[in-house]
C-alpha cells in the first residue's frame, strides 16, 4: 500500500479509503492500476445501500451490497452483485443531479447498461468518476485540475477517505467530522494559556478564600463547648478565651472578604481577556474568510457568534467555573475537617450526600428542560418581530396589520402557556430542592441528637456539623446548574470555533507573484464554475484587451454575476483559469490583486462615517485634493458641496439621507480613487431613474477611460459605448461582438434589444408576449440541437 | 384531456410529443405541491425547466402515461420518511442525526434548528446540510425517544 501523506496530491486515488483498497486486492489483475472510485449510497429503488464503483486503467468495476449492511462507513459482508466492464471508447458515463438525488448512467455505444443512484452527499464522487473516465479516454490519465494551492486535507475517522478542511461531514461516507462540543470547551484552555500564571494565582486565591470561609464554624465549636454550654450549666469557666474566639471570627470574616475580593478580581480579569482574545480572533478570521462562507450564513447568526457567544463563554469562565471550583474545594475541605473532628458523625453526615446530590441534579435537569421550552416559545416572538418590522411596508401596503397582530397574539399566548407550565414545574421543583437539602441536614440532626443524648459528642460539635453541612447542601443547588451551564458554554465555544476552524476556500498562493501595475489584459480560459453540485458556468473562453469595455448581458441567472465574482476572486474557478496579464489570478496575493480591481455595485454600500472617509475607503491615505478630484470625476462634487457639512457630512447607517443616485456617485468616486486597472460595474445604473442614470453615465464614462471595464447592465442602452457585447445564456457565452454587429446578426442580442425597445416605446402587452413566446421557441430549438 | 404523448427512448429519457408534433427530449414531471397536495398540480417541464404541460391532476392521463409519469416521479423524488430517530442529536451546530427511514438506516447532518420545520400541526420536515429533505408525516407515529428529540428542535 502506498504511503499516504496528509496533503492532497494530484493523484486522486491516494484519497481512497482503505476498505476499497483491500476489496480490490483480490480482484485486480497483475499490473492493473486503480485510478479513481465512487461510492454510491442508494440502490436502484432509492433505498440506502452501500456500493462502490472503481475505475482502473483496464476496467470499470462495480460492487453492490444489500441495503442496511453499512457499518462504520463501510459495507459489511460480501457484495450482493459484482460487475466489470472492459474500458472502450464506447463507454460513457453521464451524471445527472436532481434535487437531493443523483443518477450516474453508464452507456455502451449509446445504450444504457447500468445505473447508480446516490444522494447529494456523494455527488462529488460521481463527478470524479465520470470526469475520470472521460479524462482517461482522452488523455490516458486521470489528473486533478491544476490548482495553485490546495488546502491541507483531513482524513475521515470512519471510512478513511480524505477531504478538504471545512467540510461538515465526510463527502464519501457521510460521517460527522464536527468535534464534540466538550472538546471545544477544552480548547478554550489553549486560548487561555497566555494567562496561565494569573489563572493559577486566581486558583490559589480561590483555595485560600474557601478555606477562610471554613474557619468561623470551627471557632464556634470551642466557644460553645468550652464556654457557653458550661456557663449555662452554672459552671465557672475561664472567660479569657472568649475575646480571642470573637476576634478570630471577626478576623476570619475580614480575611474571607479580602480574599474573595482578590479572587473575583483576578478571575474576571482572566476571563475578560480570554473572551476578548476570542472575540478579536473570531472577527479577524471572519474577515479573512471567502465570500462563500457569508453566502451560506445569516448575518444575525454570525453577529451572535462573535458577540453573545464569546460573552457567554466569558460568563461561564468567570462565574460558573469559579463557583464550581469553590464548591468542590468546599466539599473536600469540609469533609476533611469533619472527619478530623469526629469521623463517625462525619460518615453519617456524608452518607446521604450522593443520593441527595443525584436527586437535586435530576430535578434541575427537568427544570432546565422546562426553561428551554420557554426560551423556544420566546424565540418565536423574536422571529415574528424580526420578520414584520423590517417588512412593515409590505404589511401596511397589503393592509395585513390585523393578521400580523393575530400572529403575534398567537405566539404571545404560546409564551404565556409555556411559561405558566414552566412556572408550575419550577415552583414545585424548587421547593423539592429545598426539601431535599433540608432532609440532608435533618439526618445530621437525627444522628447528632442521638449522640448528644448518649454523651458521645458535645453540642458545639453538633452545631458545627450542622453549620458545615448546611453550606454543603446550599451549594448543591448551584452545582447542579453547572451541568446545563457547561453544556451551554460548550455549545457557544463550538460555535465560535466553528468560525475559527473554517479555512478560506479562496486560498492564498504559496509562491505569490506580485501584480504591481497591471495592464489589464484579461484572458478567461475554459472556465467552469460549480456551486455545490450545480454547474453555474460552463467552459467560458474570452480574451479582453487592455482598456477595452465589455458589456455583459443576459437573463438573470445566466451567470453574469458569477463570472464577476470569479474575476474579483470572491470565488475560485472549478476548472480552467483566469489570467490577467498572462498570470493566473490565483497566483497573486488576494489583497494586492483586489486593489487592482474596482467594483461598483447595484446597491452601493456606504459605511458609517463622513463622505470623505467613504470616498477614501480603499485608500486611507488619500489627500483632500485627491478626494475632491475623484468626487469631481464622479460628478459627486457639487451635490456634496450642497450638503450642510460638505465632505464632512456623516453618512447615516447605509447612507439614509443620500438618494440612490447620490450614493452611487459616491461609490463611483470611491472606485475612482483607488485607480484600478480593471473596473467592474455590476448593474451600476439599474436602481436609479433615467435622469440620474444620465448623470451617472457621465460619471462612469470618466471612470472607464483607459481601464479594462466589464459592465453588467439590464438596460442595453447603457452599453452602447462598450467595445464588445458578450451575451450569456445558462452559464455559456452565446454571442460576442460589437453592438451594431450583433444587432445585424439578429440572434440572442438582437432579441433582447428589440424586447427592450418595445417596452420603452410602450407597445401593447399582448404583442410583446407573442414576441417573447417566439423567442422561447427559438431557444428550445437551440437546446434541441445541442442536447 | 391533455393532447400530448409520452414515451421513453433507449437512454430511458422521457420524451414528450406536443400537439403540434414537436418533440421534447428529457422532460421531467414536477409536483407543484409535493408536500401538501402531491397528486394534483403537476407540471411537465423540458430539460431547461420550462413548463410544457400543466396537469390539474394525474387523473387526466391515461393508464400508460400515468404509469410513466409516476415512475419518473418516483425516480426523481427522494424524501425519506423518518420512522425513528436512533441517536440523540446534540443541540449544538451542526448536529448529527442517525435515523431509520422507509429507505433504510442513514446518518445526516443538520445545520441548525432552523432546518427542522413544523409544516402542519403534526408534520415535520428536516433539511440536511446537503439539501436533502426528510419527512415525518405524523409525529404521533414516532416512539417516545424520537418525539422527545424533535421537541427539542421545534
């Protein structure tokens, strides 16, 4: 068996799990080399069943096991059926993915000879196999596409397959990769290592303050037995010790006060720093993650991970861990003291503790369950608020206030009902906890009274024991809350580490090439892009000269924005390459490359700050003159001067008081100031009226001068100054050429253009429909030819 | 009655011949309401997802055509019905679920509790991180453990 390294190599086979290797050992002919494999997880009836298909340099081998035989990520027992097909140029694998379930079909000379079914989790394997076969038939070898950098990979603990860091579950066997939440909690200590000495100091202080808290009962014992009881019994005793005992009690209180103060201070100092470190670490990492991560996450969720989860961890470390430590120490020390005073009474006193502790924990658990029900009901209210307040215009426009009030009332009633139920449980169980702790103390009284009657102990010893044991049971309640608090903190830690463990999918190159001053020659070579298993862009080829303006048109969903995302390196291509000035953009350092690319979006996002700061966002060191020059070129200068504070005016959150066109011009100035060689306009004018559009057009024509520009536009009229128009349809480039030429050709672009003209000239809707239908039919013809 | 014919070719693709004789290769039947009303509102779309034919009900088809459509639907639809939840998925994200379904045992990952939805008072659907849907048509049919697990996520 070849030695397997932890970095993914170009050799696809190296990632294959061990059980597939051993399965093949007996089947392979001498000299036959396996190339790639695929593990379908369904049978033809779409029931879960293990299977594996292996491509070798001679054959395609298939094994299928009966359903339900998968154990620990691999099939158990003998395969139900085996097949082998000798490779020939007539063999063809076709992969078809539907939502959730896919189909891989094997054709021999156009005839279907076998089908494998799989869930979306295995789609990557199916693609690997079908790509592998066609690559082997064409080039005689199976190779991974050349990629500048590959993130280090991990090995699945269940089936042994290797996968990229950042996956949630193993792409081959589906086993979970996520580490257990408790592990995450332990990982907190690696973050806290920096504060080891302060932590140890805190622990020592905890130890001391707990011990000082145990002194008072110890002093009351002789006070009672040597002085108070004899005095009450009419005996004459030496009273000189009284003041020492009382002083001792006072001293112990002062000591406990000082130590508790110091301990609280030190421990919260440490925990604040741990959570602050965690927060900045999380945020820094978040900023470095690729856009893809943010696409799949809700903003609110990410915000809560950075803010409230780290806060919860801090609270856990400073309050719960501290309390728990104190409790444990208290129990150990009290037990030691009691044993030293009177071991028999101590044993009896401690005997019921485990049972009562167990009962208290159980009760707390039930209460915790009740509380989480309450929280859930509460969350529903929050959801309704988060839903309706931002959408209030829609609610009012459709006059649905009544209905929303009803919806809220329903959720509100549910909260009320759940809380009533929880309160019922809570009030009862809380009393039960009190009863249980009282029972524990009662046991001490019972045995103590018996012993006092038989004169085997003194009253003072008994009261000391009662004092100790009451503290004990008082802590049990808070200790039992530790379980749920730990679980919650562990969950928070896991969510925080969930961000920290994520590896940016757009990776930095290992041997970067510095872009310097680019010319702006773009060459898109055979680029494909898949999002998950869905193909978005298919084999695009396009060369763009420096300074050329390209208009990108097509229906929404045609892949225009995806292409732009690839150009900005928000995502990386799945296949092929994008070259700028002859260098693969994956070889540039991401930050340096993006500084050469200016982006103007449909909805310009302005940050909180002054206009000047917003314009200088991409170049913090820009001088005032440069800012004004950029604003002038963007036709923003005059309206900025009309604002009360000129360039020092604050842009409210999301630029509330600027109009759409004004915001757009500020964002154009922002793009101008970094003087990019490549400019990308993503529907920069589609959200404004025609008049404003004209203004922006002038601003844009300043911007695009001498730069390679790629502009997406819905209004084709805005693209008339483009050197060439690229028409995209369903992820493919269907037409390229100058405006006039494409119009003359009378195909896709001409159709789009005519449709828009018709709309503008206000032709009747029904005529337009006829036109569109005609267009649709033409499309179908085209699809027929290609399929 | 709809005027079109369906047949399959050597590649077992579904072919629809429209009224005007136009042939569409690799068409797909799609249910408009797969959960709430699976037997009505069925659309037949071409390979690009454009609707060719709309059927109010499967009853509009004759027996042969209906069999073809139903077979194709069965081939495309993959919504395992959960019969039992075997493990106790943690409330942390993502959680791993081991379940017994009508299609056998399986394990899947759920991104967060937002992926577990109550659709009707007793119907629950779960979407895993890969986008596969799982259905529990009636929570009353589950055993106590499974119901407890679900309750924590709803």
